[in-house]
């Protein structure tokens, strides 16, 4: 389930980035400018895209870190519950065995 959310988040980031790139290309095709202006705009759009991709990657890392902590906590609680159940089962078995011998 966590993996499905991660995949959905990654898909959104990829779609957003591709949309930004396509939008920049379409803007160039329909609103031509001087070469120098176009280069400056491309550099700026590339910086913006890089910054947004870095931000999305950081958010994804943070999300995955939180999920990993949540899962680790749940696993540890499960282990503790199982250990307690096994211990109680052994105690009950030993008590029943001792009563049977008496």
C-alpha cells in the first residue's frame, strides 16, 4: 500500500515535470524571441525545473523516511505482542502440566 502511494507520487512528479517541459517548448514555438532572450528563458526554466525536481525528491525522501519509521514501529509492536503471547502460552502449558502431575 505504501509502495502504491509512492508510485502515485512519483507519477505526479514525472507528469508535472514533463508538462513543464512541453509547456516551455510550446511557448518557444508560438512566441519566438531573440536568440539571447530564448537562451536566457531556457536557462531559467531549466533552473526552475531542477529546483522543483529537487524539492519533489526531498519531499519523497521525507515521506519514505516517515513511512519506514511507522512500519518499523508496527513491526516492533508485533514482535513484542508475539513474544508476550508465546511466554503466556508456555506459562499456561507449564501450569496445566504441573496440575496434571499433582
